[in-house]
C-alpha cells in the first residue's frame, strides 16, 4: 500500500492525535493459565492439513525465472529475493486460483510491501486483486507514544486497522502482535480457497475471512474482491524487503468425473472414508437431533455410542466392496469430524428410494428417485399430466443434489442429472465455509449455495466441523468410492 514516507513532525502528530487509535494486540489479552491460545490452535490445525499438500517452489533462489515486471528493481543475494529500495511490482507468470502460499520475509524499520493474490496481468494489487499487507506497522513512521489520561503512556498510530500487517488491504483487518522484531525472518502462509482468505503469521492466525460476507471498509472500489484467479504479486512500495522460500500448494478442484482404476482406491490427494472391506472409520448415530447429540458426554456418550454402533452393525454391511444398508436402522456417520473438504461419493438406490448426505451433521444433499409417482396402495397411477404434476409436489422430480432443507437459500438443483434407479451415480461435493457446490454425474447442480443450519431454522451458523452422515430414510441404499480431501481452514 502507499503510505506517507517521511517522518511525522511533532505538530502534525498532535493534529493527527484525535484520529489515532491504539491497535489491539494478539498478546494483549493472553489466554487464561492452562488454556490454549485459540489463534495458535487454529494455525496448528490448518498447518496440519497443509503438511499433506504437494508444494511447488515459485522462486528458485538463483534468478527470476517464472517472474515478470520490474525485474530491475529486484536482486538475488545468497538465495534471497530482495525487493530493492524503489522496487515496484513483480508478478508470477502463472495464474493461481485456489491455493496456499508460504514464504519468509524480513523487514527494515517501517518497511512496507504487500503480496497481491488473484491479480490480473499488470493489475494494481490492492484494487484489481487482493493485497495482503506486509508492513512494520510498529515502525516510527506510523505512530508515536503519548500520555493518555488515566491510561498512562500508549503507542498511538494513524494507521487504519485494515492497513496493519497481514490485513486484506481495505477489506479485512488483521490481528496484531505476531510479528517478529525488525531484522528477523518471519514465516507467513496465505490460504485462498474460493472466498476464504486465511493468513497465518509465525504460527498464529491473524486473518480468517470469508470475503463474500464482508463489505469493503476503506471507501475505495475493490473489484478484485470477486476474483477467483490471477497472478501472485510482490508489491514493492519503495522499501527494501527480503523474501525467501516461496512455495505454492494448488487447491484447485479436480474434475468432477471420478476415474479410479479400482473401486475404493482413492485418487491422488484423497483418502478413502470407506475401505471396501468393513465399517472401519464409521460409527452409529447416537441421536437424531444434532444439538442433543453434540451435548452427549462422558458415560452417557459411551452408552449411546455403544447402542448406536450395535444398530449400525445390524443394518449396515459390506458386500462385494459395496456399502449396503437394509433400510431398517439409522444413519451411518463418519468417525471423524470434517470442516472444509472435497468429497466423492458413488451411490445407487432402488426405485422409490429416499436418502441424503449430511454435511457437518446438517441435512442435507438430497438423494431420491425423480421418477417415483408415490402412488398410495390401492390407488391407480397418474394418468393425466395434471395428476403427474400433483404427484411431484414435493420436488423430487427436479432431481437429486439440492440442499433440500434450505428455507432462505436455494434448495433445488440446477438440473436433473440423476441416472435411473438401479444405476450408479457420482456426487462430487465441495464445502468451503458454509457454502456448498455439488456436481452430480459431472453436471453442476448446486453452485456455492449456503447450507443453512437446519436445527436452528437457519438462525445460527453451521458448526465449523462435524460428522458426515449417510442418511437413513427407510430405503435400501448402496455406496462405494467415498473419497475425501481436507481443505485447509
């Protein structure tokens, strides 16, 4: 970002004092003794997922291969990429969409730079893309100490919260207090998946934002907020800043059509939730109401789980590599909780069946037979167009894949993509934050629609992670090729 680059005279300091703020610090209110810092715990969780990623360097430590822009404003010194004083923007030749970027940087006093993401060619990072601020916001150019009546000496700054280090410039302020002293190397990771931007600085989450739900707060246009792809940019702002160990992990979604050489053998980057042999990795449903289930603990949970597991084993089985349900028990639940992820599921139903897939313990991605007239016993099948339309009043004729329990967001699929009962279907499901995309048989049927919390009638947010469930609805069901890839959050 562009900031005043001269020392602030004393008189100007007092003129600006009424607009200055005391920046909150990540360490200003430490957790109580014995309690883990939630921002450190969040970073450890995300970094645990990132440890499984495949990383590719975007700086080779020798030259600027793969970069373009103000190459004269940069140099290589002992494997370090140096933005020289006066250096301007340098951008990758490759575009990136959903990815994680990790790097190390070192600042001089009051040093200023930025990392642009999803920036169009030759675009201005903070406007045409997104700029993640790099700044010594504690530097002397940006504030001074003052005596505050009743509070003693406080360091005041005229930086806005959305200008401090790590902020998504003009949009999402970062927490402060995680930077290392000037002259020391810092480690930073930027995660950008769909509208989710997470910034981890030295093992602490300082930004965790879903940009679709955020308004621009600096009063300037930011058309790049909606970008989903673009270049990575080092945005020089006239100060020397050193970079090293820049590498990227690609989190672009795979093709929605599943191709495996052998059933239940996961594709690269995915794990098999169902091994094709037994019910390892699954558990029974302890309570049909998620809030009551989540409240179970201790001996009550153990007893409920033992009963649920016995019911599971009585009605769910594995036959020739296929997960089979006889329709007489309860839903099948993943043993682990999952937050953001990509999920492949092959499923098959007999005529007239009804089921679904719960995400984070919440109904549901609908599965049903679009061609079922649901004729009551003893009554004739529909014989006129009007009678057929009346039979389809609950929406099953629209097809599977919709978020059917939504009441505010769309609950219908975009297209009818089901195969006939008795044939195998494939879901590819992507969940980022509270938004879900679903492809059925390689057709997009749900496009980034919010999954509402059914249990609170949409008045509360979804839990950040919970179990996946294969829904019991009284029908025989078949599943195979259940593969999951965790996305960092």
